[in-house]
C-alpha cells in the first residue's frame, strides 16, 4: 500500500515539473520571438518626459531626445541647447530661430528641415558610426554654425545663404548644389568635401582648407579665398570671376577651363596646376608662382604678371596680348604660337624659352634676357629689344621688320632668312 502511494506521489511530482518546464519554455520562446520587434536599448531611447516637455513648451535644454520621432514638428524658437538628439528624425520640422548651441545631432535626419536663423554654434552634426547626418535640401539661411562639426554630413541642395560657418569642420561633407551665397566659411575645414555645382558667390573662404575638394562647375564669383589652401582641388569649369585669391595655395590643382577673369591671384602658389583653356583675362598674377603649370590655350590677355614665376610652364597657344610681364621669370617656358602682341616684357627672363611661331609684334622687351631662345618664325616686327641679351638666340625666318636692337647683345645670333626690312641697330 505504501509502495503504491509513493508511485502515485512521484508521478504527480513529475507531471507538475513537466508542466512547469513547458510553461517556462513556451514563455521563453515567445519572448525570443517578440523581442526583436519591441526591444529598445534604454541607452538609445528618448526620455518620454523630455519629449512631452519639448512638445508642450518648446523649452528642453540638455534633454535626452535620442532617436526621437519629431518629423514635421513645429519647433520654432525652441530651446534645445546642449540637447542630445543623435539619431532623431526631424525631417521637414520647423526649427526657425531655434537654439541648438552645442547640441548633439549626429546621424539626425534633417531632410527639408527649416533651420533658418537657428543657432547651431559648436553643434555636433558629424558622422556617428555609419549614420550620416542628413541635411538634404534643408533651409539653413542665416543659421549660425560657428565651429560646428559637420564631418561627412549630407548637405546636398541645402540653403545656406548668409550662414555663419567659420571654423566649422566639414571635411568629407557633401555640399553638391548647395547655396552658400554670402556665407562665412572663414578658416573652415572643407578638406575632401564635395561642392560640385555649389553656389558660393560672394562667400568668405579666407584661410579655408579645401585640399582635395571637388568644386567642378561651382560658382565662386567675387568670393574671397585669400590664403585659402586648394592644393589638389578640382575647380574645373568653375566660375571665379573677380574672386580674391591673394596668397592662396593651389598646388597641382585642376583648373581646366576655369573662369578667373579680373581675379586677384597675387602672391599665390599655383605651381604644377592645370589651367589649360582657363580664362585669366585681366587677372592680377603679380609675384604668383606658376612654375610647371599647364596654361595651354589659356587667355591671359591684359593679365598683370610682373615678377611672376613661370619657369617650366607650358603656354602653348596661350593669349598674352597686352599682358604685363615685367621682370617675370619665364626661363625654360614653352611659348610656341603664343600671342604676345604689345606685351610688356621689360627685364623679363626668357632664357632658353621656345617661342616658335609666336607673335611679339610691337612688344616691349627692353633689357630682356633671351639667351639661347628659339625664336624661329617668330613675329618681332616693331618690337623693342633695346639692351636685350639675345646671345645664341635662333631668329631664323623671324619677322624683324622695324625691330629695335639698339645696344642689344646679338653675339652668335642666327638670322638665317629673317625679314630685316627697316631693322634698327643691327649693324651697331
């Protein structure tokens, strides 16, 4: 009888354990299935009380609003100073005149958001892991982004007219077709940034870092780029009409077909730059370093290039009509077929230059150094070569009609088949 009772007791206990195990297992499996859909890390979720406070009062400095869903919200003049908004969605929201100084905005969606006249001083808008802050088509007119972090940010088509972005870090940012008219980008970091087709008319870029930046087809008319660093930047077909680029650095920059008419490039360094087909008509290039630059087919008519360094540059087919090149260094320069009519080349160094077929009609070459120069088929009619040094120069087949050689050094000059009608000082 006791044995039978013990068996019954054990069976009941086993049944209870099996039931409990089944319930536990089912609960665990259900939780595992539901978790991916409902689990949110407390470290990333916005504080519900802070969200409600923001929506009710628009005053929420230092609030935790990470990953908050605020799309299309009216937050005009809201105070979000030092707020944490990483990962939040503020697309199409209105943040006009909002206070966002020092706010954390990494990885935030700000597509078509209105941030006109907003204060974003020292705000953090850079890349957060793999999340990129998206400001595509955002309105940031007259916004204050002083020293803001915009590393790798997406700003395509953004409206940044009159924005204050001095000292901001926008390295690697995408600003294609953005409007930055009258924006202040002084000392900003735009290294490797993309600004293709961007409008930077009258923008202030003094001391800006633009190394390796993409500025093809950008509009930079009357912009101020004094002391800016454009080393290796691509400005092909960009418009820099009347731009200020005094003491700028553009070593090995791509400037093909760029418009620099009446631009100020004095004391700049453009050594090794590609300026093929560039328009530099009336540009100021005094004391500019253009050594080794490619200026083939460039228009430099009436350009001011006194004391400029053009050693080893290629100016084949360039237009230098009425150009000012007093005391310029053109040693070893290729000037084949160049138009130098009425150019001012007093005391210029043209040692060993190639001027085959060039047109120097009525040019002023007083005291110029042309030792060993190749002037075959060159037109020097009515040119002034008083006191010039032409020792060893090749002037065969050249047009020297009415050329003035008074007091010139013609030692070893080759005049084979040259036109010498009315030449002056040849038999001195």
